[in-house]
C-alpha cells in the first residue's frame, strides 16, 4: 500500500507552487523530484517513481515549476526554475527537521527538471547528490548543442539513468561527458529505453516504468549515504 502524499504549498518569490510530500518511517534519505518539460508532478511516471522510493525507505517531495502551476506550456527560464528548486529543497529540509531527523537531501529530476537541479547546485544550492532521469544533453538531432558546461564543476555524487534509445543524449557523447566529470558521476544505461524509458515491444504503464527506476536509485543513494 503506497504511503499517502501530503499536499504542500511552496512559496516562490511572490507566488507559489504545489508539491506532494511523502515520508515513510525512519527514512534514510529524502529525494526532491522535479518533472520534465512536458508533464507536471502528477504524471503517473512521477507518482510510480516516488511511491516505489517510499517503499524503499526514501522520503520524497515532488513539485511543479511555476509555468506548469499556471497552466503554461513553455518551461520557465533558468532563473525562475532555479529559484523554485531552492524553495523546494528548503521545504524538504524544514520537514525533515520538523520530524526530528536530518537525513541526506538529494535533488532529482526528469529531463528538464534534472538539468535545472544541476544548474541550481552549480549556483550553490546544497544537495547530497543529483539523480538524472534522462538527462537532456542536447536537443534531438542537434548533438552539437551540448548542455554540459556547468556539470564539470559539480563535486557531488551524480547518477545518470539513461535509455539507450534516448534522442536527447547520443550514447558516445554522454559517455564522454560522464568520463570527463570523473569518479563522482555514474552512468547506468536502460537497454532499449527512449526518453521516457519506454521499451519497444514491452508494454508497461508510465507508473510501472517510473517504479522500475526506483531500485537503481535507492542503491545509489545507499552507496553514497554520508551516514553510512
């Protein structure tokens, strides 16, 4: 039985965004999760992923970016997205403190959400590490337009989960980026997966696909838990 979410309202500047928080008993980590450009925090992929993480002992906070909250289709510019990330991480930290615990706080995101998390950390947002669910290294068909410059200064543990058919990350290019980042970065390929981790010929719901990614993420969180 999934742990019930608690609705959250997160103040960002003069506005606010919605969030959903779930906390199992004695979590060993909290993971804050941002959605991709085309879907909000209630997408079945997001819910399946966080429900499975909760079952594995991870508290979660997923949230909307302002554009999604307002019903707009075009994603926020980085300054607004980064400000939202900071507010969401502060909310998660406050909830852990209110529970009398101080578990490691991780930042994760699907595609756009993960890239914005990495930019926020590059600008000083504290995080135990970063989880990328399909990092958008370049636009489809435009491998020359890499979005990687800010990644090389990051010193936190990073897990790249990527489908081998993902058109947003040419395999050779992503492997090169991860190699240049160094030992703090780990790349794990999901065989046959596209940008949404769907595999041709394998009919699974978006919820089940999201849930399937929880195990490698939980293993990475445990392996990089500062508390041991």
